[in-house]
């Protein structure tokens, strides 16, 4: 398997796909072309580093439809939207959905390469964040049920005595459990625990939002 960054092109214009493919291949990218949204979804990209070039007008669901449905399909690639018939509503819709760029055809070679570079840099950043969150999830999973109960109350701002009263345990036990939590999560203060809690909740929200299905 190639370790080169992947660029996926979804455009029903075969000649344009070939031209863009040659340009991007020459720039060192692993290029894959698709004539429609359906073809792309039937040949889903693997988990490698990459980005997606989407034409707005496609047979069947449009490029904008596909862009808005990617999260629900478990595909988290930065998107560059292309159009030969650019209009303000399409541009606004694309940018609201998180497009890295909206490029109007014909696209100058350097403009395209610059946009792809930005998209790939964003993909690397997102992957680094996901890796960090996954590691955090593993650390949190290592907590015992009692340690999680203490964790939840500490980040809620409760004092050791309050936690002890709520859980029906000795205050010294709370202190010991709190120390274990901090050690396992690699933090040194309640403030750091609070930041970790926010990230865990954020990750759960992202997972819930990813439940959308393709229209």
C-alpha cells in the first residue's frame, strides 16, 4: 500500500478527471477518480491521509449533498469544492459544511495545488487530534467504576468531603481514589481534570452528530 497522500476526485467530466489526475500524480499524490457520488460511495477511501475534490453538479446526488453526508458515512476527509457554474448559494452552502476551498473552473494548476496542500495540512491536524482523543479514551477506560464516580464529582467542583458523603465512603478513600485518577490520566490538578472532561464530552457530541445518514 502506498504511503503517499491520497486525493479523491469526484467529477463526471472524464477529461477533467484525467487532467487533474495527471497534475496531482506529477506532484506526488496518489489519485483516485469517480464519476458520481454513487461510484465514490461504492469505492470508499481507506483510512490513509488525504482529501477530496468534489464537483458541485453530479449525476444523482450533488457534490454538496455528498459533502454534507460524509460524516454520517464515517468519512472524515477535508473537502475542496469545484464548480464550473459557481453561484453564491452553492458557495455559502459548501463553506457552511466546512469546505476548505470553493474553486471555480477552470482552475489554475498552482491554485489547485495550493488548495490541496491546505486540505492535506488540515487532515494531518485533524488526525493528530483524533489520535490524542483516542489515547485519552483509553486512559479514561482504565479507570475503575469508583474512580469514574470520583472523577465526575471532582470535575463538577465538589470537595472531597462532599464526594465522600455522596458515595458513602471515607474522605481518605476519596483522596486515594482522586490520586489514582490523576495518576492514570497523567494530570496534576483539578483544572486539568476539567479540561479532560470537556474533551471527553466533546468527543461524545461528535460521535452523536456522526449518526446522520445519507439523504
